[in-house]
């Protein structure tokens, strides 16, 4: 069913892009200054991304839907939305869920590889090794070797992508149980949805944790095409590497402390506050603690964002969940107090362009509350969700015939001589 829907939509999207290139192909979309070349290309408009956009004033917008308008939908629904631009009806959702269930079994060789790795391997290393090892089963790679036409590249990218999304929860749950000595792997339960089944296979019971996983895996699905994980994955995919290799590349970027590891740093800070005060401090105590930290040249983790100039809507969604489900918990209380205290402090200090919280300021505290206390596993959860966005963007890029990514670089000497 998903193939049929996309087969109908893709020619329309292709015509639209051809028209845009024909009518506007010579128009400038921005200027590049020297400081941007040395600043990680921050702010340079050099990509298209159809699946999502990030507004400085509104936050994440998925296919035209502001995030807070769709926090009630499931990860499977957001995956369908990312791919097609439409929310699925009941039949379309059931069809996608059936596809995911039919491909959820993990090859035995994956477990042998993971079990052979050092016992102290980082969970993200284990995840990316497992994903890229499935390259051997790539339908895209096989079909490419057979000589399929370029117009069919998206179909086999999608087929690999669905299989990867179907398996990634089982792999991630197996890694959790293996790496942290939680016992034998737990078989999937076909009566559950994708995120609920993941919680079940992890061995963390309770309806509230399943609801949290449903929200968590939905909220982290996509964030434009220029973030490190998406950009890395899309660049590798532009060379026509399979989704397995491409997603693994993106997740290796996500594993970095400036990207997906940020929620661990935020939670460590919150626990530092708790331990310092032996519980949850008052607002005045928190304010002084934050000033002392800033005056010592340290930042407040979780506050500030490269693009946003408002509270991250993903943070807002997590806080709303916490207020509904979490009572009398020092860690969550500290997170709530930080929201009241930190923005005014940062505004008074005057150094932060954006004093508002990002998603990482809240997500770790919720995981911690439900007993998921293994910090270095948190980015694996992020990865499961972000895989949906990367795959969706890869499918669209192959359907639109986006060529290999190859920006031009220049030397410092060239800049000195030509600017």
C-alpha cells in the first residue's frame, strides 16, 4: 500500500521540482560569508528537506504540522507522514504495521557479532555495527548490482528502510539486555505496536513506560536535513550506499557528545543539583546555583539551541507528559524548577542568544524516573527514532534524483587572496 501511495505522489513531486528549477533555478537563496566556512557551515542554505523544517519561533514542523499538534500520533504514523506527507488512515496504518511485524525477526548472525564484541562496548557502537552488518541483506545493493533503472532506486531504498525500522527496535532491545546483563532476550509480542513492543523486549514493564516510548520515538523522528546525523547519513546515501551503511553513518554522528549524547549531560547536571541539595532546591537556591556555575565559566546543559529562539516543542511535550504521569519526584521537580529559573538568569547574563530549553533538558529525567538509568544507552533510543527520518529523506532524495553530495572546499590561502 505504501508503494502504491508513493508511486502516485512521486511523479507529482518530480514535476513540482522540475518547475521550481526551471522557474527559479538561477535565483540566489543566500550569501556565504567567510566566518561560516570556518564555523561548521552554520546557517548556510545548501540543502532541501521535504520531511521537516525548524522554525526559530515555532520549533519543529513535520510535513506542515507543528509538532505539538501531532504529539498524539504513534511513531508508525509519523513514519508514514514523513514518507508521504499525509497522515495514514486506519487501513494504511494497519498495512504499515503489518509490514514492520513481518520483517522484525533479527538474523542470527547479528547476535553472534554482538556477543563477540568486548563486554564494555558502547551501546551505540554495538547498534551501528549491527546495522551496517545487515548490508549483506540489502535489497537496494542487490538490485543496483542487477542494473535497475534510477527511477526504481527509491523503491528498494524504501524496502531496505522498512526492514531496518522493523528490526532496529529488536536489535536495540537485545543490546540493552546483553550489554547491561538484564538476562535473556525477550521475543517480540505481535499484539503490541512498534514502540510498545520495544518496551516489552527491553523488559521494562508498565503502561506508562510504553506511553513514554511511544512519545519519545515519535518526537525524535526528524529535524531537517542539516543536523549531523541526517546530513552524514544523506551524504553517504548520495553515493548510492545502501540504507544500512547510510543510517549507520548517520548514527555514528549522533553518537557524538555535541549531538545525541546531550541528554546524558543534562541528566548528569540535574543529578548533580539533586546531590548538592540532597533533594529538590527552592527557586532561590537554584538561581544561586546557576549563577555560581555560570560565573565559574560553565554552561547550563539543556539550555540554548543553534536554531530555536523559543522553548523546544519536544521539551514542552515531555514536560506535559511528566506533569501528567510523574508525582513527587525530586529529579523531575528540579527539571521543572530549572525552566522557571534558567531563562531569566541567562537573559540577565546576556550571553545566550536563546535562553530557552531544548529537548535534552527534559528527556533524560523521564527515562531515569522509569528505571532506565543506564545513561550511555539513551542515544540508542534517539537513534531508533531518528532512523525513520533519515530513511524517509533517503527515499525522497532517490525518488527526486538528488545527485551525490559534493560541495566545493577552498583553502585559507584562497580566501586571503580572493575575498
